[in-house]
C-alpha cells in the first residue's frame, strides 16, 4: 500500500524522524540492509535516542509497519475512488487508482509492509503480524463495496467479498515483486490491467480495450 515517500525525514520528534527514515530505507533496500547507524544518520539522532524510542531493531520494524498502516489508511480514505455512486465502479476505480500511483522509483510506489513481510515472516513473528494487520486491514476496506456490487447484480459463486478483497492485494503485492524482478514498473501496471479485466469478468461487465 504505497504512499508518497520522502528522501529526507520531516523535522519533528526523534521517533517520527526515525520512522520516516525507516520507511524510505526499507522500501529502497530491505530490512536487513537497513542499519541502525544509517537510520540515526538520516534522522539526525543519536543511537541512544534510537534505543530509547524502540529498544531494538525488531521493535522498530513493528513500529514502522504500524506507522505505515496509519499513514496509508489516511491516504486511501480520501482517495478519489470512493466517489462513484455504483459500488462496482468504486471497486474498479480503486484498481485504476492503484495503477495510477505506480510511478517513480520502486521505493516510492512499492509497499513497505509487503516488502518487510517477505523478508522477515519466518524470523520475526512480531513484524509479520504487524505487516499482516496492515495488509489484511486494507483489504477489508474493499469488502463492503464488493459485497454491495454482488448484491446489486445478483452475483453468486464459490467466492466471497472477503476473498476477492484479499485477492486484489495478492495481485498488487505480486505486481510489485514482478516489477522489481524485471526492473520495470510497467510490469506492475500490466498486472493491474489484468486485475481490472478479471473483476469485470466476475461481474459480467466488459472492458473497452484501447486499440
């Protein structure tokens, strides 16, 4: 769940500066490669301040995931995909919005918690659970629109609003992995186009393809 990132942390309290620095560094090169020394340098705080705030690097990882969840929740709450009157149009607008913010460097559009959980899911259950809270929590915000679209169109099947909401996140997170593997953000946008087609097929709504 990407949101705008900053190369330099905003001036503020030490905790916020460290979390902003962690957010950028982890998205850019991963958790293991992000050192406490680097974070202190970026945030312009002492190591004593770091350990006063977090106690350990793992605690920072948990806090970074929670900080990300808080920020992305606010970011998506005011996004324009909520505006259409039809619930299916809102779901499709969500996919289009996610595609539209795939731009810039990988560290600018990829998801912190998706990057983090792939790396530490076995090594740190605490960080894994914090990342899971963010990913599954965001998926849950789509459920009411999907459910309303199903009801409005009389859709019945062996899938649910909850499972489709989770699938959208599987596609988005996988799209980020493909983009990194191919060093091409266009691969992520391509995956979102396929997600749009898939949702339209589920609801019997054709898509007008661009020639």
